[in-house]
């Protein structure tokens, strides 16, 4: 059985060598995280809405965007933050949300 490529991503940012280090986006939010959620046969619109709900995640100080993977195989989420702790908090929310939605519930995960 041949492997199927779901997506390819290339990003190369090198600290002091980064051409964008003084950009308004990267200067205020220098921490970058990529989350790749491979969820074929899922409601990706609901998943995207849930994962982009920074108020529900209690992470209002992040910048975030998501894109659907080719052939509707899942989502790519990019997150920018000013502190690593903010990213860790969001990743926990995202993991719990994906787990919750995978259990076929239509309600978003609300952190306690």
C-alpha cells in the first residue's frame, strides 16, 4: 500500500537571521507554533470554529489562523504568542477540543 501525502509545509525562520524579525507581527509575538490536525471525515468547519474561538480557549492575546488541508483531510493551525506559556495553554485547549469533537459531540470543549 502506497502512502498518501496529506500536505507539505515549509517554513524556515532563523532567529537573528530572520528577515521578518522586525515585522510588526513577529516583533510583538515571537513565539510560533504549528498544529496539524489530521481528521478526515470530520466536520472541519465546526472544528475550525472551535479552535479559532480564543475567548473559549481563554487565550485572547494570541494570533491564530487555520487552513483546511488538501482533500479535506484536516486542519493546519498557526499560532503566534508573546510567551511560551500562552502557546502551551492553547495547545491543551486544542487537544481537548479535538478529542471532544472526535467523540461525535457537537458542543465545544470549555476549559475548567
